[in-house]
């Protein structure tokens, strides 16, 4: 996971410089091109009879179409570079290599970065009328002290499994993400301990109790041979429970989808107990 994070951060860094160079040059190109088009319009106004050679060239290049389409091309390039820049930021946020230790982070930023990376899997595929809809119910959360890169990997694993579970189903796929702040009571402490709860629910086929009870076992998978290692949720469990002192659980019934709960203390050193 560490090597993957290093690779992701490295790729993001290498992409960032040329993309910023291209994006930064689009505005002067837009200004230069508009100036040239204005000069061209003045020539057409002052010299309405340019001669047969020029008229032939105007027809060959379809000048009127070029004048109308050129600004649109620049706008689409600007949208494209902005999109790449967003993806680069998401990759850097996702890897969080600069945060090897616990630091306060925005959980919602991590979830959104993960969703952006998975955007291609959420779009409609051939033969489908709609892709997978993401519904967000974000609560008011303070920053959470955690290993951000590892926690983002947990979100990635859960969301990937949710997408896989809805593959090929007739009804449109929906993933609902809810976040909230909980006060968790402890028999050892008089004051409640604040925890963050992230709930990720899908409307897939759900699972039997037998499958649900084995979800976090190493190498357990319901996918065909070669389609999964069965390690994603097992690693996620270790990250949430062992690294963050939290809880990772799943509620599911066959035919009623699945809902994963990621609950971690707001501050390190507070163990996750039953909500009060």
C-alpha cells in the first residue's frame, strides 16, 4: 500500500507541471487569437473585395466556421485541463504521503477524492441507461486525526465492492454516503468520547448472513477466480480497528443491499465503544 501511494503521488507530481503549463498558456492564447480575429474582421470591413486567391483560401479553410468554433475549442481545452488538475489534486489527497503520522484532515475531502478517482466506474456503460448515482448526506464534522492515506484506501475498498455488487443489476445503482458525529460513552470515562461515523450504503443484491460473517476474513471473496484477492476488506478492517482504534462493520440482508459503517475516534488514543 505504501509503494502504491508513492507511485500515485509520483505520477500526480509528474502530471501536474505540464498540465499547469498548458493551462497557464490558454488565457494568452485566447487573448492572442481574439486579437487576430478582430484584425481579420477589420480587414474584411475595409477591403470587402480581397481577390480570387484569398476568397478561394477563405472557402478552403471554412473561415466563418473557424471564427465561430475556435473560441469553443479553447473553452473545451480549458475545461479539460481543469478536470486533469482536479484529478491530480485528488490523487495527491488520496495518497497523502506527506502525512505518514496522524494529522487532522477533512474526511469529506478524502471521500470526494476517492469518488473522483472512481468516476469512470460510476458512469453508464454500454447498454446501460444510467450509471451509479452518488447521494451524499454530509454532516458538520471537525477535522479528524487519522492516517489519511490509509483511511482513503478503506473508502476505496468499500466503494469498489459496492460498485462490483451492483454490476449487471436491472435497477439503477445508488450509493448513499452519510457522515455524522457521535458521542460514545465508556464505563471507564465520565465524559463521552466524540467519534466520526461514515455510512456507505448500496442498493445491490445484499448478502446472506454466512457471507456477511466472513467479509473481513483474509482471502475471503465472492468474486470469480482472478477477479479479486479477498484482501481489500481484511486490510480495511486492520486499518480501522488496529491503526485507528475504531470499528468496521456491515449490515446486510439478501435482496436489501449492504451498508458499511466506518467509525473512528475523533482523536487518537480513544478506543471505539458502543454509541451512547
